[in-house]
C-alpha cells in the first residue's frame, strides 16, 4: 500500500492491478486467517464477566456461542455465497477496471474458504468445549 501511495502521489504513476493486489492480499490475510485466529483464541471479545468465569463456565459460553452463533452464521455465509462464487468461477470473472487483475473469482473464493474453515474450526471447538462440559477433561482432572 505504501508503494501504491508513493508511486501515485510522488511520481504520478499508478496501476489498477497494483491497487487491486492490495485488496486481494488483505482479503487473503483476514478471511483465510480467521479460523486460525479463532483457534488461537485471538478474536476480540468483551470479557468483563468472562475472564472471571470458571473453566467450566467459560466452556459453556464457548460451546453455546459456537453452537448458536458461529456455526449458523458460517453455514449461512456458505449457503448464500455458494452460487455467487460458482458463477464467478464459471465466467472466470475478472476486474471491471481496465488494467485490473483478471482473477476476481479467486478473490470471491476467499469467502467460501472463510466460512468453511471457520465452520470446521467451530466443530473442533464444539468437541473441545463439549469434552470439558460433558466429562472428557473433567473426569481426567479428578483422577
């Protein structure tokens, strides 16, 4: 992005493809990295009450939050965006701008990658939190 700004405003030179590549890279980082960030518990949360909860209560919040919020939202995004992405691939959609990047379909595919990987990570989280809630880790800690 810095290069785009310097080239444009200092040297009066610019390329649409270079500007679009910044958008593509941001999409890749944020959409593809969302599931990893979730796995690392790196998402922002308001934890005024959460941080004081016991491990079991945190597991309950995480389990039901994943079950009733994350998974339905991820599944909804997958269903709604499926035709949008498939149609883009069928047309090998490119940029509307002349001189833009010719593979807009790849950018749109990040939407499906995001929702599918987040769903898979959500299922993993359900198993992990479920084992805390319903006996797996709790039984091991007692022994």
